[in-house]
């Protein structure tokens, strides 16, 4: 029962609190560096290229298959109640509200978050960050902030691509393969999906997830212990913590947005 | 600004993302049908609104002429007070009646306006009281069972009454 020892317990609590405070301070600094990042947009652009363009393929293909599956599953369930015309509505609402932002954030954490953590962790292990500080270059400003803002810009766009491709996938299965009436498919969708309540809230969700995933990836990389094991552990933690945070935040956001 | 290759690809990425957003807004949510016509408000009292919701359509002859703006309960008359926002371009006679209708078997509920014959036109702030409530399935079934029982009893009596005559 070593951990019950007040000294050990107190030290652990203090360390956790200090970690939290350090994370919050870094988050605040990254937010405050928005203007500085936009002024050197070349750095942000290169990171959007790295985080966004390279994630486009996995996001597009996943969206297509999620749309296919939604089309099939939705059709089999809806036709039992004789309302297979509502397939378009079902596919669009589930993609725009939930699956688009959430699955994109999970894929983004796996595809882009890990590479951010590994890159920054290795920079730290190779003492590149220390070297920058020696040259009076602020690594938070030069390395972290452009990646942070690039992630926030890329994530809503990726989520929108996911939802749009998914709807097209649902359309391909529902209309082309099964033969749901295309007029009813699009008509019910347009009647039931609201631009601000559904699409707008989906964009807000994906923005929040972009902030969460990118920040967690950067923090884990920046805080990684500068050894090979440290970097590998930080990369794993990025995926675990980012995925859990996204799912928990999704519940909270959904409760806030769609409760009324 | 160097590295124009990256510029091109990032531009393409942003373009694809923006195109996806536009697709979602226009094709799936139909932003264009979002009506920004000036409207006037009319209050209607219903005994029972069933599953009517805010933003439900108000239709006349099947054409959308307005939206339900708010729904409240009036504890003086124990009725539902529904505020409708009708588009200015459509005018209706003062004695028009309202009905709560359902699109399809499981579809959404909407309000149908049936034009009356009055010469005067409805103005903003008017209250419509000639309304027909939503059809509540339970009441309908109850009524059906009641009629069925009454029919059964009547025919049974009739059979009994006629039997001795033969």
C-alpha cells in the first residue's frame, strides 16, 4: 500500500496538477500565437499540406465505405417499416451530425496526430528544440503554433469531405444499387436536414475535435521523455487520449446542441 | 514566397473542403429554399396540436406559405396557442380555417390553411379560432371500438327481437 502514503499521494496529485497547469498554459500560448502564425502563413501552409492533403485519401475512402454501410443497414431497417424513402435523411443526418466529425477526428488522430507527436518528440530527443532555444528561436512559436493552427484549419474541411463523400456513398448504394427513388432520397434529405442546426453544428463539432486532437498530439510530443521509448509511449498516448477525449467531448457537445 | 508546389496542393485541398461544405449546405440541407420573405404573424388556437413542432410548414393547397413560429399553452382557454409567420405576398380571407395535417403515414405534421369567403383579409395579429385539431390515433381507435361495440349490441338486440316473430 505504498501509494496510500500521504507523501506519495500528495506528490502524485501535485504532479498531475502541475501537468494540467502546464498544458493549459501551453494551450493559451498556442491560442495567443494565432496572429503570429497567420503572419508567417508559409509555415501553416506546409503543415496543412502535411496534415490535410495526406489525410485526404484515408478520409475519402473511409467516408465512402461508411456511406455504403449506412445505405445498406439503413435500407434494411427502414424497409421493415415501409419508409425506405427516408434513407437519404437517415444517411445525411447520421453523417453530418455524428459520424462525419467523430470518425474523421479518430482517423485524424491516427493518421496526423501520431506523426505530429513522433516528429516533435524526436525533435526533442535530438535536442533540436533546445538548439532552437539556444538560437533565441521560440520552438512553441516556430514549430508548435503553425502545426496547431494547421490542424484546426484542416479538420473541419476533412470532416466536410467525409460527410459529403459518405452521402454520395449512401446515394450510390441506396439509389443505384437498391433502387430507392432518387427524388424521395434527396427530397426527404433536404426537408429534414437544417443548414445551421445540423450542418453548422457538425462543423462546430469538427472544429472542437480539431483543436482537441491537434493540441493533445502536440502536448504529448512536447512533453515526451527524450528517449526512443518515451517517443513511442507518447505516440501511443496521443491515440488513446485523443480518441477518448473526442468521444467524451462528442457526448457533451451532442447533449448541448441537440437537447432541445 | 517560394515552394509554389505546396501552394497548389494546399489550395486544392481547401477547394475540395469548401466544395464539400457547399455540397452539404445546398444539396443535403437545401439552403436556397430557406425563405427570407417578409412575414406577418397570426395567432391560432388549437384544442390539440398533436406532434406539431416549431418551424413546421404552413401550407395552402400544398404550397408552403409560412412557418410555425412558436407554440405555447394558453391556461385561460386551455388551448394551444400557435403563432404562424405567413409570407407577406400571400393574403387570406379573415374567416380562413386551419387544420393540422400529416404528410404521409409517419410523416411530419404541418398546418393546412383553407381559404374562407370573407371579403376582409387577415391582418397581422389576428387570431384564428376556426381550427381543426390534429388526429390523435388513440382517440380514433377509441372511437372506432366504441362504435363497433354499439353496432354489435344493436345487431344482437335486433336478432333477439326478430327471432320470436318467425
